[in-house]
C-alpha cells in the first residue's frame, strides 16, 4: 500500500495587534516567503491573539488542505514567553491527529537582521 505524500506547511505566528496596519505585515511576509520557496510548501500565517486568523483557525485550514507536517515560526525578535511558551501551547491545543509539528526559535540574533537594520537606517557598509 502506497503512503500519501507529505504535505508541508510553514505557519508564521506574530503577536497580533488591535492596529490593522500592524496585522497587515504578517500576510505580506508570508506572501514574500511563499514566492521565494515556491508552491511545494504552503506558507500561511496566524496571530497569537487580538486578530484573525488565530492559531487554531490557521491550523484548521491546514487540516482541510491535508497538511501532514508543519513548521511553526514565531515571527518575533526575542525568545520571550510568547515565542517559547504561549505559541507552542496554542499550537499543541490546535494540532490534530497525524500532524507532525516543529516549532522554530524566534528570529533572535541573525546577521540578516543587521542588514535589515542598516537598510532601514540608511547605513551603507
């Protein structure tokens, strides 16, 4: 009996905001990531709180799409409580049988962030 192919998703999760302009950033990042990695991996997003879609809603959509493997990336700068505890707990609560989940570290310290800061500040190396 042949096994079904693995269907992978990346779920980006930010905090969420009461400010709509803040919530519009995450779908834009998801769109840029999707364009960069191609169609073989689904890129989706959720807000931890304060806005939709929330984590449970995003994971339910992935279930309907047949996702079997999910990489959750806390789209946060530091490995604080939300990234290290709250998001993993919310993901665990929303996960469904047969879903394999891996949660990455927050953005943290990364050379590409230095490039982004330099760009925003108008600093040329």
